[in-house]
C-alpha cells in the first residue's frame, strides 16, 4: 500500500509478479474503449451533448464535433450566428437573450429550446451556459452544452426493461469487467449522472478546478463512496500521478485515502472497470473500484477510483457501472477544458501579437509623421535657397552689366587711347564678365524653375530656322577646333507651337557642350518627325564621352564628371539640369547615350504643339 497526497505519483509496493502489466503497457495504452458495451454506454451515446462557446452577443466561436453529427450542418457554416438557422424561429430571441445578461455579475443558466435535427424535425434541447470568466463583472465568453431532452426521456424507459437482464449477468467474482456488471437503479443513477454533468458543465474554465470537481461530484453521486481519486499520466508518460482527491472531509485529520496501485494501473492499461474487496484493516479500504477516464472521441486520459473504508458491500457492480459512465463524462469534460485552455493561450498569444502589431503600427505612423515633417522642412529650405539665389543673382546682374557695358565702351570708342596691353586687359574683363553673366543667368533660371515662377511664352515659329541659327552661332568655335558641324532637317511642316526662347536655350546648352567636349571628328544636329505628331532633335558628337557611373547623374544639378578645382572644362553643372527641366515643362523628354572616348548622343522629344495651361502647371510642379 502507498499513502497518496496531492501531486504525488503512484508507486507500487507489490512484487513484479503482482503487477499484471509492464510499464510500457501502462504508460502507452491503446485509445480504445472496452469491448463490452454497457447500458449507460448506450445511454450516453444516444444523448448528444454538443459543446459550444460564444461571446457575450451570442456569436458562436466554437462548436463540438457532435454538432454536425446531430444537425447535419458543417461546423464552419454554423459558427457566428449561423447556428440560429437550426433553432426554431420562436426560440431564437429567448436563446440570444440569455447570452446578453442584464447588469450585474454573470450567472450560469439553463434554457429549453427546439433544435432541428439531421432528419429535419425540431427536438427539445436543454442549453446550459456558464461564463468562462466567472470572476469578471462582464461576460467575455460563454461555455456550455446542448443536450437532447427527448433522447433522455426515451432512454430512461429502456433502463427498467434491461435491469432484470443485468441482474442475471451479475458475476460474484472479485474483479468486474464490462461483460459481467451487476444491477443498476436506472432512475436514481440517471439523476446522479445528471447532477454529475451539471457540476462539470460549470467548471470548464480551469483544469485543476475541474479535476477537483470531478472527484467531489463522484463522491456525492455514488452512494457508498467515501473518497474518490483522479489520476492522470505523468508528463513524461512514466506513470500515473494523483491529480485530485474527493471526500477528504470523511477522514480525520492526518489520514488520507489509500488504494491498491495495481488496481489503478490495470484499469488504465486495459480500460476495463476493476472492483476489489478485502477484509477491513487499518488504513485499508474494504471496497474499491477503478474505471478508465476515456471516451471514443478523447481516448484514455486517466483513472477514476472510489473506495469505502469499512463496508465491503458499499460498492457493488452498479457502482462500478455508474463510475464507468462518469469516467466517460469526465473524459469529455477534461478534453473540453484542455481545448478551452489551449484556445485561451492562443487568444493570449494573439492578444500579445495584436499589441505588438499596434505598437509597430504606432511607431510606423510616428516615423511617417517625422518623415513628412522632414520633407516639409526640406521643401522650405529648398524654397528659401531658391529665393536667395534669385535675389543674389538679380543683385549681381546690375554691377555685372555695368562692368560689361563700360568694357565694351572702352574697346569701341576709346580704343586709340589704350595701349595694346590695356586693350588685352579690357578684353579679358569683357570676356570674364560675359561668362559670369551666363553663370548668373543659369542660377536665376534654376531658382525660378524650382520656385515655380517660370512660365512658357507660347508662339508659333520655324523650328528649322531656329536650329540653323543656333548651329551658326557656334560654327566659328567648331571651325577653330577643326571640328566639322552638320545640320540635317527632315520636316514636312517646319512650324511648331512652343516657347522659342526656352527651346533655343536648350539647344544652346546641348550644342555648346558638344563643341566644348569635342576636339576632333564632327558634330551632327538632326531634326525629324515621330508618330503621334511629335518631333525629335538629336545632337551627336565624337567627343570625350561620359562614363557609365556618371550617366545616371548627368541631369542632376551642379553635377560634373570632373568635380576637381583644376578641371580643364569650365562650367557650373547647371546647363543640362535646366535643359531637362525646360524639356519636361514642354511635355517632352530628354535622353542620353554615351561611351568614353567615342562620343555622346542627346535626344529631345517634344510635341509639335504644347498646351500652355498644362505647361504652367508642370512648371509649378518643380
């Protein structure tokens, strides 16, 4: 014998010969029910208990497998408010009203309603519901069962008819199995099972509380049972572990119930109910029985055992049978509670994940606001920069024009009064002043474009004539460098509608760059027509070319291939940036193809006629 206390494992004091089954047989049982189907087995198989969960509004979040078996409706279709389609229309409002309690602590409830069975008829069911959070003031979730009341009434009648047959099958042997059970009082046992089920339905929230409720309810339901033990397998499947003790109040202080190890182990290994009797002795029960906690749906989960210390006849075959039925009901309750606990853990995990996602979302929103604020600050800084450049350029233009004007005046009207050296110096002043004037014009144009103050002056003009004029302007420079320049115009209609001065500015930038970077070979300027009433102007040279690393940035502001202060080619790097902006304002595109030491090809595509309003809008977009 071994004394049992809470959270202690079962260990046998018998010899190996007395242990009928090996440890492997005990800890790894087959998930089968006993072969002998008893009357109460048939009773509870005939009575469907549908386990369900719903929120405070009656929205179903879980339905057990018996739902589809009973109604013929898939569980997936019945979740939410889909289950109400199977409820009698006159009962829907009453059923939902019980899920939405009035002010005050939530209370368990029972209500009868009509539920449509698989054959299409409405059958009376008893709905039991208990709050999953009984300690909370508000209901967060209901857990309960639906039980077919008509099936209970029909089955009660068959119990009395079969009671006499059971008496004839009663076996006087010490151990009882499902094939040799004794008589049973159908009415009282059914009431005991009903009370047992009611108690378990109110303890679906916590497994430890449920196990203790099983032990206490078993002692209360079975006459002659002074104590009850609930034993479940160890986590590592090394044996059985005592999980709950019922009836401790029947013992004096310091005494605890005792029971044979092999009785529990055999019941768990075989799944058959075991009855044991002995002479009453100190600390030894006079009668005890054990039944497996199992069902077809859950498999074997543990052992339920009861005992009486003094009376050998207190526990008979009827008690054994009743204990087996309670073992099945306990298995369903334990499995349901474990599922609920698992769902709660998953819900907690989802809550944590949702909280994390909310925090991440808030952080992303904060980052978005910071980025937006930084963007506004950058736009404001760019606007201030453009305004500053425009102001400074305008202020510098006045003295620069005076310098250029006085230099031209000296060279034209007072050239005879100057020496050769003075004439050379004044010429340098004039040339540098003109270069600086071009630089200031570029900066002023860029600032106007960026601030949205540039508007195109639309007019009709001869494109071929404009291209020829610009090419002739740089003809002398090309001749001095011994570079050939050619112009080819292939237009059926030479007139276009555009801003003549801005298009000339773009052509000047492209052709001047071609002349600047070409030292031998040729420069070819071509004008042609494209589909869709569009035109193309290309400037191709055999100059120094552009590297692959510089091509993606060739239209960036202030960008030059050679950024050093000793570069051989002067300039600010604004010409192509301004040209790209102006071409875009004309609803056109500008592209470049180039290879080092082989030359470059710039292509401009523009419409023959541009829309003035659209051009102004594009201008304000920069």
